[in-house]
C-alpha cells in the first residue's frame, strides 16, 4: 500500500486504546497521516469536512455508537468514506451500514492485509470526491461571473426555452441569444447543452 497522492487524513474512532494504537502504528508505518479519537463526540468536535479524509470507526462505544456517528455525518451531508470495525458484528448490522454508504465492515480481530486494501480503496474514493467537489466549486464560481443578461438566457435554456422564445422573452434578436449562448458555454467550458444543464441544475440544488 502506498501513500495517497493527495494529502489525506485517516480518522480512527475507537474507545479501545489498544486498538487505536495498533491502527495508528499500522497506518503510519504505511505513510498515512492518522488522527485517533476515543469517542464519536470527540471526533465530531475536531472533524474538518473540508479535508480529504476517511474514517475507521468502532460500532459499539460508550456514548455515541459508531452507527449513531454515521447518522450524524449523514445529517451533516458528509461524504467521508467509512469502514466499521467491531467485535460484535452481525449480518443485519453490516447490511444496514453498507446501505447508508459505509465502504466495508470488519470484525475484530481484523486481517491487516484486508484493512490495508480497504483503506487504499477508501482513499481513492475520498480523493475522487474531493476532485469532483473542487471541479463543481470552480464551475459555480464561473456561473457567478456570468453577466446579468447571460444569467437570464441561461435560466431560460434550463427551462427548455428555444432561442426564438428566449429572444421574445427578453426582447432581443435571435442572433443576440445565440451569441450569449455561445459565451455561456465558452465560459463554463462545456460543449453540449446536457453538460450546461448539469452545471446549472447543480447550482439550483445548492441554492
């Protein structure tokens, strides 16, 4: 297992100090940056959602359980990849966590080779999500730089209006609409209306 190309933090949340120390040693020996927490509450107090990170969490802990921590992260719309570890696992619990987005579910004592493989997969996913989020952020910044008229034209393109209809709506010529449309697509670096719609609709969902 090699270190990730993008800086990535591996969070370990487990009330068992021996397990935390073991995971820290294993992961740091493979070049990863690791932060350990004894409880879900402690982790949430320090968690930075802007970081590229993955989470390894015990299912059963005093106070907030690993499952409750997963729910809290879902509520926060966090996309951090999660793998659960437990000494009390069962199939229904595993299925429940996986349906809610967990990457995997390992029973203690877990196989170290399996964990390394899973961590590599988690980091690939976290890095891909971070890249996608950055691309969307850049697109939204460009959307914000469209002129007022370009915004009006874009809104009508998204609404499915034809160039002739847009020209009538805004009391401008069809050629002017076509020019605005070309400028919008150039600024957003898209070549199809479908891609243009994806960016515009993403902005609407975020609003």
